[in-house]
C-alpha cells in the first residue's frame, strides 16, 4: 500500500506533466589500483575512471587505492575471502603465477573470444599479439590468458649530465658495462674527510624493488633468476647470482661508491634529484616524475651489462578475481578493454613514464609527437628487445623476500654474498616445497 503522502507526491508529479525518475541500472564495480591515496598517479587514474564512466553510463566504476603491490595482493585476497572481489585489479605482473595456482584469478579466454563493446572478439593469438612479446610470459600461464598488460616498466640507468661533464665523462656515452659503471661511479663520488657528500651510484634494495634490481644484475650476468616454466624452482645459489650480488656488495664495501644498508626507492630518487647521487638504476615508471622535477639535464640508458644486455619486465597487469557475478565480470572486462586500448594505453604512458604495453599506441600521432619531444621515453621501449620475464613463483612474496632479506644483510655488511645465497636458497626451497611435492604427485608413474 502506498502511503497517502507518497501518493500525493506522485499525483503532483503527474499533474505537473513530469515523469517519475527512473531507477539507475548501472553495474557498480571497483578497480583496485596499487598507489597511495594521494599523488599524481591517483589523480591520473581518477580522471581516467571519470572519463570511462561518462562514456559508459551502464557501468559505474570506482577506483580503490590500495597502496603498494604487496598491499594490493593482500587486500585482493581479503576481498575474495569476504565474497566481495573487485571486478578488476591492477596487479603486479609477477603475482599472476601464484594467483593462478591458488585459483584466485580467472582466465579471460572466454571473454577474449566473446569480445565486447570496446573490442571485438578474437583468438588468443590475435589478442596477445597486440602487446610486446616480452610481457606475455607474465600474463599467459599454462596457455591461458590471466592478465592484460597495463602499465609496465624495466629498470633504467639515469645519469646527471652536469656531474658527468664535471669529471670529464661524456653524458652522451653512458656506461655500457659493469666495469664502466664502477669506473664512472668512482670518478663521480665526492667525499669530505670521512663523509660522502655525493654517491656515484644508488640502487633501491627495499622489499620488492631490491629483488627486481638484483634480478636485472643476475640476468645481465648471463643467469636465470627462476624457472620460467615452473612455479617451484629458483636459482639463488648459483655462480651468476653470486657474481651479481658480489658486484653490488663491492660497490658498497670495497669501492665505497654506493651507500651501505637498505635503500628505499623514494630515497634513491630523492638523492638523485638533490644532486646527492650522480647515477641511479630505477624504474622507467619514475621517468615522468624525474623529467618534471629535475633542475639539471639528465640522460637515461640501458642497464649496464656484464655478459649480455638483459632486464626483467616490471609493472602491472589487469586481472579479474574469481567469484565475480556474470554482470560484474562483464562490466570489469569492459573497463579492462577500455584501459588497455592503444589510445588510453598511450595516454597513461605519457602521463606516468611507464611504457605502453599495447604496440599500436606507438603508431598514434600524439605518441610519435611525444617521443620526438622526449626521446628519453623511447629508451625503455628499445630495451624491450632485451627484456625477460619477471620473477614469478608459487608464494612469490615470501620466496622473493627470502633473497631480499639476504641482499639487505649483505649491503649492511652482516653477511658475505656466498653464505647469503645459500641461506636464501634453503629458505625459498622450504617455502615452495608444498607446491613441488603436490606437482610431483601428478607426474606419470608417481605413487
């Protein structure tokens, strides 16, 4: 029964010749995005989501800023357990193997074949062919597409051009090898008595970042960090990683051109911008911030090599957790298609410094004009020819922290590289043992 006052209100609306307001049938979805609540990345994403909502009135997307990559993983798993998974997550690409093993994210092949409003249906090969090949091993697992590359990176060498000229180095010829890097760092380091006033080189060694940089050094030393085809095997206690860790340790403790102890990513960037470090190896994702903030000319270059030029892929892919309703899954897929289109992928690259995973973004006039004006942004794309998959295993985070704990101990002078790697290998093997034993039981002939 309608109350008399509701009836009166409806009568007034009818008398005025007005139609009663229609209910909204928009599908509400959340996008988990790994950044703090404030800052340029959050503002850029908020603007993108507003644009998406304005052009998709049947969907209402809300960005949820979830902190670091590790925080985002924890919050996504908590949401899945609570029965309220987000429709899409910008997830660190090296977590996808673990999430697929645990069946916490869903493959997207059925959605790819079906297509949608923002992208027609296509085969898996046609879909994945839109993206740079180096990205695919962290997105396609067991021949199924679990992630769509969104913002990706590689480590880069950044140099202060004024500091190079000051010590007689040519900023247009950055170090190409480990030997050249160490030599340049010695020339660039400045001391006043026992106090270092300027470091020749800094590299981040905090959790997540440290493992990535060590992986880059191990790869450039000719090694492999893990088994790319199996989630239960890492190669910590190996000669190639020993060489990489010893090189980093020697920069700190012997050459004294790199500060001791754990160095967090923001502190490394801050030291470079303040002129307290002449070189740094850090993500391409920092490029726009450095370009907008630096008060001095700088250059970027490939990560120097020892045996070969090689770097790991970094950054994030868009994934969909399991447990979504058909409506939310479809709406989330529409958002994923839209965000990873050449136009939006290219815009995000120009706004942030991450390279655009969608190759067609670089065919757009606005991207060509941007690269003509900012040739430093092209270095990361060129380095993709040497890029390898990012470390990804069962229980990625604790397995990764096993080596990062030892890395930090070595840089603090508490461990020698050889004993550190043996300890890291032992800890990682123990963490992965349940998966190794489970997969072994499925082998033909196993009892």
